[in-house]
C-alpha cells in the first residue's frame, strides 16, 4: 500500500483522482454508446436523415442551456450539479436501452431521450470544468491536465472499440445499458468530491446578474473571446467534415467504413501522443504555441478533398490529433492561470456556447454546400477558412504574449492559483488585456468532456 501511494504524485489529490476515475468510466461507456445510438436508429428503420435528427436533438438543448448551466455551477456546489446531471443521463440512457432491447424505440423516443442527454451535459460540462480547474494548483497544473486528457482519450478509444464489438455481438441496446450503468458509477464517484476548499459565494443579484458578471469576465479578455470566436468556425467546419464528408469520402473513394475507422483511430492515437508530450513540455508562451497548433487541424479536410489514400488520411488525422492536444492543454492552463475560481464555470459556459453554437448549422448546410460547390471544393474551402481564422487570431497581442507563470501568484484564488489582484501577466511577459474554458465539444456524448462530432469533440475538451 505504501509503495502504491508513493507512485501517486503529490499534486494528484483526492478530487483529481476521483474526477479522472469518473471520466475514464464515462468515456468507456459514452464512446460506445455514440455508435450504438446510430445503429439503434438504423435498426429501427431510420435512414441517414433520421440519424442526423437524433444528433441534432442532442446538440440543440446543449447550446440552449449552457449559459444557465454555467451560472448555476458557480452558484451551488459544483459536484451536486455534476451528480444531478449524471443522474439525468443515467435515467435517459436506461430508458433508451430498454426501448431498444424491447424493440419499441421510435424516432421521437430517441430524439427526446438524446435531448435529455444533451440537457444533462449542458449543466454538467461547465461544472466539471470548474471542478477540474480547482482540483490542481501550482506549477504542475499543465501536467495534471495533460494526464487527465490522456486518460480520457485512452478510455474513449477503448470504449469505441469495445462498443463496436459489442454491437456486432449482442446489439446496440446492451451497449446503451452499459453506458447508463457507467453514468451511475461516475455519479457515485463524483458524490465524494470535496468542495470545502472552494469559498462560499456571497449572496448575489440572481441568475441574470451572474450571467452579466460572466459576460464581463469573458469580453474583458481579448485572448479569450477571440479564440472562442475562432473556434466557433473551426469546430463547425471540422464537425461538418467529420460527420458528413468523411464517411461519404470513405464510402465513395476509400472502399467503405473500415478506412474511415482506421483514420479515426489514428486521430485517437495522436491525441494520446499529444497529451503525453504536454505532460513533459511546458511552453512559456502557451497560447501562441497552442494557436500555431490549430493550423494542422485543417489537414484532415485537405486530405479528404484530394482525397488521399487511407495511409495519407491516417497520417493527417494523427498529426491533427497531436496538435489538438497541444492546443487543449495550453488552453486549459491559460484558463487555470487567468480566470478567478468563482467565475470558472460561467466563463466555461460562454466558451462552450460560443464554440459549439454554429455546429448544428454547419452540419445542416454541409449537404447543400456539397450540391452547390462540389464535395472537394467544400472541403478545400473548410481547410482554407481554418487557416485564415487562425492567422487572424495571431494578430491579437494577448494571444502572442500571454506567458506562463512559474510560481503561484500571491493573492490568487486559493487552490487554483490563477489571478493576481493586479491583473494577468508575468514579470517577463505581461498581457495587455485584463486578465476559456477548455472545451468544445459537448455533443458527442452525454457526459464526455469531449464532444461535438468525432475529432471536433476533442478540440478543447477538459
């Protein structure tokens, strides 16, 4: 026992370990359930349009309720919000599983249940992000975030592989049932989170006042709102390329679903490699490095536009996976350093909202864009636009100049160790603005901190 404890680093406290364990459990279940939900729609007689409707039903309530979820998560103990969201996800997935197993699932059933799933995540994600940020402190924060993401991605890859095998063996209903059980286990783990280190908030002016405070915090930091604006476009384009164009290119040019699955697996391996890299590397100008790594995210769209063979496409996906993780860890570290603890969830909600708001529209317009411009031109346009908006973000001085602090700032918000009373920056490289939440992607599953659509879900996931 003593030897096992010695292997656990000192910065990995109880909350961090509980959050990591719960994320592993839910990612194992959710990534398999995503595949199962699509097959459940098809097995019930639905077509590709019906699969899209079910996916949209999950995304819309997520976007609608994110801001409210962020305000509530900064008002009440975050672990209670997380447990309540997990309970809702457990109930919705359990009913979904029963309907599929009994052959009674109808399209409206599946849309309603996935909408409940998206609602749960709208409340869960800002609370989870704030909780993770407050679970680590000091110079090891970026390593903690990298290892958390590595565990999460590894579980997601394993969950997708296991889910696919189980669907073939026993059908999608049992995979949905396992996902429901995973939510129950994760909710139980999160119930033991310790929030005593988080100061109680003084009575405020209500929900609207909280939202205004979060908005002021958001718009007062140019690096924050500019990158969220950038990712509103990047996530929309990546989501459309991955959920619509990728499978079509695989079907028409690469020989079917298997090559696309291999490319997605290469992306997953890339995210693991990127997380491992960031567990050891601490770039000083973290947002500059992270933003430069957004450029390779255009590679998969370009590879599909050619299209490259499965080897070339897999290489592009692998490189983009590594790049996404470098950005993701850098983004989470910037948030941890710069945002006051009592506003973390609200800022996170504005980030999630801005980053995902255009995703339903982009997936809906992918088909008409293909008809109007051709599939290859649409993909080349997506790649070019990602490059352009990323180059524009580099014009923002705060993005180029925000510098990692090597020591916790005196007067910062307790365990988070993020913000000095005088504003952001360091002695060697202050930013000019006043001093997002690392997430994109909620729609990929009911509880995964990586969502949206396939690889798009990993862009800014905590």
